[in-house]
C-alpha cells in the first residue's frame, strides 16, 4: 500500500505548489481567449498565491480535530473539482474564482498530505518527501505549463491535473494510521519564515518575469520558453547532492543559496544579447540557489516544532505571500519600464525605416502598417510581423524588406531586455535582503543544532 499510495500523495503536493506559477507561460493565450486585460490576467496568478498564503495556517489549525486522511481527501477532491472548473472557465472572472477555490482545496491537501506521508514513510523520510515534492513542483511549474500550452492549449494545464487528483483521493483515505497532532507547543520560527518569504519574492523574478521576457519580449514560443526555463528545476535537483558532498552548515548553505539567486538575477538583467544561451548560466545559478535554500529553510522552520502541520503551514504561507509581494512589487516596475521604452523604440524604428533601401511609396505603406501595430500594443512588446505581411513590394525589394524586419525585431528585443532589467535587479536586491536575515546572529535562546 505504501508503495502505491505515498507517491500519489507526493505528486499531489507537487501539483498544488506547481500551480503557483504553472499558468505563467499561458497568460498571453488566456489574455486573448478570455478577452481580458493585463491586470485581470495577472490576478490569475496573484489570486491563487494570495488565497494559499492566507488560508494555510488557519487550515492547519483545523487538522487538530479532523483525521488527516479525511482532511486530505476533502482538500484533494476540492482541488480536482476546481481544476476542472478552471479548464472550462468562459470568462476571466470565473477563472479567477475557480483559482481561489483551487488554492483553498490545495491548502487542505498540503497540510493533510504531510501527516499522511509521515505515517507512510516515517518522520524523516515523510517530511523530506513533502519538502522535495514542493521544491520540484515550484521549480517545474512554468516548464510544464508552457509545454502543455504550446502542444495543446492553456486549458490542458488544468485538465491533466484532474486524474492525478482523483486517484489521490482514495490514496489519502487508505492511510488509517495517521492521527491529528494536538497541542500548540512551539512558536513559529520567524527568521526562517521571513527568509523564505523574501527568497520567494526574489524567485518570482526568475519564475515569472523571465518567461514573460522570453515569450513577450523575445517572441519565443511557449514550448521554446518552457524548454529554456527547465534549467531552473534541473539545477535545483542537483543542489541537494552537491550540499551532501560539501556538508556546509545550515547558515552557510542558505547564505550561499541567497547569493546564487542574487547573482543569477543580475545575470538575467544584463544579457549581452537576446540569444537564449545567455540565460542558461544565470538560470543555473538561480536553480542551485533555490535547491540550497527552500528545503533547508522549510526544515528549519519545522524542526522539532509541534504540531508539525501548523509549522509546515507557516512555511506555505510565507512562500506564497512572498510570491504575491514579489508580483505586486515587480509587475508595476516592468510594465512602467515597457511604457517608458516605447517612445525611444518607436524613434529607432522610424529611423531604420527611413534609412532602408526601399522605394518611398513602400516606406510610406510600411510606416502606416507599423503604426497600426505599435498603436494597438500600448504597454506590451509589439509583434511587427503582421505589419510586414500586409505590405506588398517588388520581388527585387523583398531581401531589403526581410533585412529591415530582422533589424526592427532586434531593436525591439533590445528594448524589451532593457525594460526588464530593473525588475531583475530589484529581485536580486530582495535576495540580498534575505541573505541579511541569515547573517544576523541568532539570540542565544533561538539557537538550535542544525
């Protein structure tokens, strides 16, 4: 039973935490399909993380009086139903409401599955499985969502979750040995949870802004972006074996992770060009930093503290409220920078069109067509290919038109890269703030062996 049941519960934990960022690469498609505004679409992400962050601790308090198997089964069933509702949502308002219910069910599932995994595997292995499932889910969410969006549709992101969740309901009910833990014996570890919140806010820049830069700024397909950002989860998985090999102290491991995240975000802020290769090394640094920090901070926040589920819930709340804070801080910055970059980009585009070796009539027609595209994409990086498709030129002028289109695309890519720079640097600054919380000495009564 343990071999069949526990992996399903671990997958459920990964799915719930992956949903914090799984729709990132699908946001442009959702924007068009549901005829929404950019602000409304942002709430598809914010609503889920906000609800999960707010209800995690109150939900865990309810576990004291309810058997974990029933608690988990109800939460997983609600998560499955809300996921199906997300897939069939016909308006942005319905999708946001369904995402809120999905997060509520996910909160029940997360805190209940922790107790079930401990009952199935024992204390050390159960907690470790729960923590690692969350790390992998968080890191792999954008990759999985982007691949499904490109290969099928954005609705597929939610459809594929339903069968896993449905199978996990009887799996949760099958573990009878788990019992609720009574008694509130320890205070939350404020330092570990604060560090976790700050790091989650910083990681938002890598898990959210990077995929927007790849899809909206550099005009790659969601599948290409998904494959590119797979570097983050791959590096996060390598971090744990590396830490076991080097055996650093807890503070050294978390401190190094914060520096790696900050360094990776600085690298993403200043790429020499829009070539995808320039994002690989910074993503690897971010992934290693994620793998070194999130699990260690979660363990520290839960270490020797009872009831176990409540302190796990504090880590969930810290992580997801940190994500919300990151979105609320970084999103206005990069949208404002995109608006500021629009006028210089239009001036550069005008200069390139004037200097192009094309007949005057073709330049005028192209300028009008480009003006339509630029006017309709206020606050976003425009796609200029439709403007070039509408212009008819003589066969001998087509190579020059192609060269002009490539030059304009390169100009827009440079403008987009600059527009995202400040947001990445702010993310790096938040990661350094997290480092400061690690470096400040603990009071004597707060010190515990790692």
